[in-house]
């Protein structure tokens, strides 16, 4: 019974990532599980359960990975903008 729940979870996570284009981190936060679990489910387990779905998820994850340096830079930029605004209000 436990394996069945894991398989269902892997498929559900994969469908969520494909539909939302969310990251592993974002998916983990939404489902309240670890990034490692999400990654293991959609990378390893899903290959055995549904290889076609695994391939679709891999496309989204590869795209997210290629954009992460941009996201990190934007996050840093926003951080310093907010800090500067906070200083200006004082």
C-alpha cells in the first residue's frame, strides 16, 4: 500500500511541475515535503512508473536549472532595493 501512495505522489508532483512550471523548491514548499523527496520522486521513481511523464518533467526542470542564475540575481537585486528603500524611510 505504501508504494502505491509513493507512486501516486510522484505522478501528482510531476503533473504539478509540468502545469505550473514551478521549481523543485517551490513544489516542495507547496506540498510540505523536502526538495530531496520531490527530486527523487520526479527524477528516479517516475522513470520507472511513467517514462513519458518523466521526460516532460525533465524538460521543465532543465529549463528552471538554466534560469536559476537569473532568478538568483533578481532576488539579490530586489533584496538591495528593499534595503535601500528601508534606509530612505528612516
